[in-house]
């Protein structure tokens, strides 16, 4: 089994969970607990520009935590190797819920509650459904990315297009199988 370390502490890699704009997320274990280890990457992204990715992750985590958003706890950060270790939130992604026809109105309402928390503070998050995990009936925002609020990228104008089997969702799914 492969291992990855964070500040010298080794973790067994269980599987790749996914790839985002800023990095690869792996399910890892220290033998007692599971975590998510995010390895920052520097692959080009046609629709997003990054400054210092690791510092952005740390700043965004603090901003979202201080805003009261439900997100996994940051456990450790290895700046030199550009790795972040955070709590693992087990469950299906909202994307999977849409695919499996398990999306419920109360989950959409939870996102709207998040919006009511974040929008007055001038914060947008990435509302794409792969960034949310359902655990014990609660949605968790598992990414730390956030940006200054812009109406065109808020949930009602952009994100909601991907929270049901809309044309946009279906096209995305067909092109990213």
C-alpha cells in the first residue's frame, strides 16, 4: 500500500477520492482514523487563476470556519510538500444523490441556509455538488475554496443548475464519466 506523509507523519493511502481545480484528495489512514489528504497540484485550469494555493486553502478555511460553515476540521498542513490533512466526512456526495435520484428538498434548503450565513459576509463557495457530502442527514462543505461574493456565481444563479438532473448537470455528467 502506498503511503503519503504530512510533516513527517506517514499515512496509508486507501484510495483517490477525487481531483479538483487545486489538488488531488486521497482517503488516508493512520491505522486508527481515516482522513482526507489533499495534495496541491499545479495543473492548468482554464477557468480559474490561483495565487499561492496552499496559503489560499488555509486562509479560506479560516474565513469559512469563522463564518460558521459546517466543514471538516483542518488537522495539519505541510507547506513544504503542499499537503493538507483534514477530517474525513463519510457519505455520498450531493452529485451522487442527484445521479441516484436521492436529492431531497431539505438538502437544497440546507444549502440555502448556508447561503443565508455566507452571502451577508460577502462569501461565495463552490456550489458544485461534488463539494458536498451528506452525513447523518447534514450536508458538509468539504472543500475549503471560497471567493468574494458575486451574484452571478451564487447558488441561485449558478449552483442550483447542478443540484438536479438539469440540462447542465446531464451535459457535465456525460462529458466527465
